[in-house]
C-alpha cells in the first residue's frame, strides 16, 4: 500500500525526544513510523499518522522484519530516517551495549534500509564528541574530536561507521547538547538542583573553575532542530555535522547562585576544592551508597570542561537557533519542585 504523505522513520520513538518529534512530524504532514523496543516507556497514544513498530536494534532479524513492515507500507520510499535510539549510561562504565545498540545497531539498521529510496539519514550525536573549549571561545563542527568517556566515544565510532561504511547515504549528524524540559529531566541540571534543595554537603563544593559551563537545549528547541533538518533534507549535503544547543551557557557559579536564590531565597556559597580531594570524596560517597551516588570519580576531571557552541552552521543550514535559555527556564523548573516535591522527584527519577 502506498502512503500518500512523505514517510519518516523515527527510532527511539518512545523516548524524551522521540515522542514529540513523531508528533511534530505528523502535524507537518508526514507519515511517521516509530521504532522502539518492547518495555518502558510504552508508546503513548498516537494520532492516525504515527505508527508504532516493535524493533530491537540488537537483533538483525528483528530489525529486518520491522524495516520490511515499513517497506510494505511505503513502497520503499522514505523522506528521512531520524535515528535517536542509542545506549546511554551515566555511570561512566564501559558496556558492550554501546557496541551492540549504538554502533552495530546503527549498522544493522542501515543495512536493512539498503533497498529503500532514502533521501536522508539523521544520526543523533552529541556535542560531547568535541574537545571542550576555553571560556570566551566557541566550539564549531570542524574543531577536534575528543571523547572522555564511553558514551561520546560510541557516538564518534558510529559517525565514522556511517561515513565510511555507508558512504552513499545522505547522512546528517546532529551533535545535540543536553536536553532539558520545564520539569528538569537533564541529569546534571536536575542533580545540581537536588543537591542545593537538600542542602547536601556536596552542593557547597566544586572541583574546578566555576566560570565554566556546558551548553544545554530545551526539548522544544531540540524538536524544532530535528524537524528543520527533515524539512531541509534536499539542501543539506551528505556527511554534514551540525551543533545544536545554547551558544553561551550559564556558568556553574551562575547556576548555583540562581538555584540557591529560587529555592532558598539566598545566593549559594560555592567553594573550589582540588580535583584529587574531590575524587577521594566522590569515591567514598559512591562506596557508602553502594554505587548509587550520582557524582562518580571519573566526572571530577571533566567538571570544569567548557562547552559553548558556534551556531553558524545551524543558522545557515536549518534557519535554527534556540528560542529558550536555561537560565530563563529555571524559575519554571524550580516552581514545579516547590509546588510538589514528591512529583518533581518522581518525574526526574530521583529518590528522596
């Protein structure tokens, strides 16, 4: 059966970014096929133009079956594939899942799509594939790559796989900053708020330069960027990388002060501690919490890595720049915490 609307396949369609991307593309006139594995989060109730298909990227047989289903419904024509599914673990530990899901899963998907008439393949990467910059500088897509832990390393390897292993694919690499919502959701931001809210001992110390910061991007802005990439698929050359996020992030100290003011009505005292001492403290805390502490020793060396983004390419190719700033959304995020702390903690996967 031929689909009268241009078709888009979205992997990771039940995720934080996947769900609104599917909805927005359907609203823009696309027929959307959402791939995700069985289990939580379950696919939400969809509109008539979004179709959920079970797909486990670790199984080539499963991927081929899901892709064959899409082929039957689209006559083998896809305007774009938005590949969001990947493995992510904030512990910093390496895992075979980075290979099985992110790297080889992408390879399985592209191999299964070989016989499609495919106009574009979007890979959701991360700004963390880049080496950090100094305050006052901005990272561009041509700047050096440097992965400091397994998650961005898996993204670098997958970008390379797509470029070298599938050179005929019209690929786009969206290197996206940490995605947050008006509820919080972005782990480092949420944990920083939690520490100050609870007046945790760690909230008063920082192992590095408090003038550094890391770019983030509001979920709605990230969705706009993905949709703009699909809409301009005929104008973007193959193997193009595009950074997506705020150009000038608030510093750690600025966030500390603003969170302290919004939560407790006062500026927050933040003292710098040497990295070796901070590593010992993080290790002890993690051990005492049976490995459940958020701050891991490996994070200490990266604590003051600075990520500010040059958005020239996003503006030129997508007509995109963020409409929202994290510092302006903090009052909304923290108002949710103050109105109903238990619900805020649940939404952000936190224990009280």
